[in-house]
C-alpha cells in the first residue's frame, strides 16, 4: 500500500525515529502503526522511542553566513546540560552547514550527513546522548551584506539566541550592531508593511475605544489615534525602534546614516513557543523514594 507523508510524520512524532526508518517501518508493516512501532523497536530504536515523548525545549541555535547567505537552525534537547556537550555542539554545527544548501526543514532532515540522513543521525544522537532531541526549524536570509550575532554563546556560532541581518549597502560591522539590537529588542516585524494586518486592526480598535472614552471631539480623537499608532509601530517594528546603540535615532535613521538598507532579518531563540511541562520537584522526589 502507498505510505503517506502524514503517516510518516505521525510515526516519527510517536517514536522519534528518522524519516527514512519511519517510512521503511510503515512499508514493511503495510501501514499498521502499532506494528511499525514494534518494527522500529526490534531494529534497536527503542531507546530513542522511549525518550521521544519528553519535552525538548532547551538546546542551541546555530547561525552560519557565507557568500551573501545566512542560515539559522534550532536543535532542541531536554536539558541545557546537553547544550554544553561537545558531541551535541558538533552535530548542531554540521546541521547548520547542511542547512546552507537546503531549501526547507524537510530537505534538511533528508540531507546526507556522513552516509546517513540528518534525521537518522539525530535519532542515533538521542540514543547515545540519552535525551530526546528535535530538529525544530530553520530560516534563511540573503543580501549583498549579511551579518550575524549569537547571544549567550555556548560555542562559536551557536547559543541561546541567533540573529541574522541582510542589508543592501553598509558593512558587516554595522550589520552586527543591528543584529545585537534585534537580539535585545525582539521586534515583531521589519516594518509596518510586514506586520500581521489582524494585529494592526486589533491595536487600532483598542486605541480607538480608549480615545473615545476621553470624550474629546472627533477631530482630536483621530489625532490621538494616529499618534498612539505611531508610538505602537515604533515599539514593534525594527526600523521604527530606537536604536540600542544610539537611542536618539531609530534603526531606520541609523541605517540611512550608515548607507545601509535593512531588507530582512531572523531572530531565533531556543525554545520560544514551546509549552514546557510544569515540574513538581517534591512529587518527583517522593516518587523516587518509593522506588
């Protein structure tokens, strides 16, 4: 029978197995999910499968820049101790290298890494390092000038926050300052045009209601709304934010003075958006004491 991508994805999520292994297991068992899980276990992937249900919200973000291209990848682990593990760091670095030539996360997972796919190598690492790990995401920027910055670096080019900035004009030194600003200020979008229209509408509606409660004339209210929207855009858009290096200027003004145009950026922080499990330490100790 034909095995669908949805089945492969489901099996991978249940077992932590590599993409090719999951597909082969389903093929060998005619799409029977439980039989496929058992097939994977018999092939020595049981250890990885046992750990696949654990939340992996720690890890590293790695950035690479070359020839006008920059890439950021996030590889997660269960604990921050693994982020200090040389074997894990080496793997993340190799994944970032492969990401330079991959179009998306699926292509990166299938890319060859020393005779095995990245996904299968990750499964091996789960078994040898002893924690659940996931290749969560990747992002790219391109431009005449590409700069990067890593915050809380655990090793060269990787840490807790990775930032990439693509520009036309300017130089890498200025680009790095902008990247540092992005790491600190966490803008939601490059400019107003790239903000979610629903977000803009929601904010305008809130500000409109607030202004109307003042009881002032409609003409005054309109000016109040526009002034507050301008302030909001200055807080959430990169180009509108006060530049952390020189707060008297916006990022857009600083870029203009540097002869640069910021065209794209990526800010990637380890574990952002992952719902972490609440830990009850007392209950855990009590359970351990009971054997």
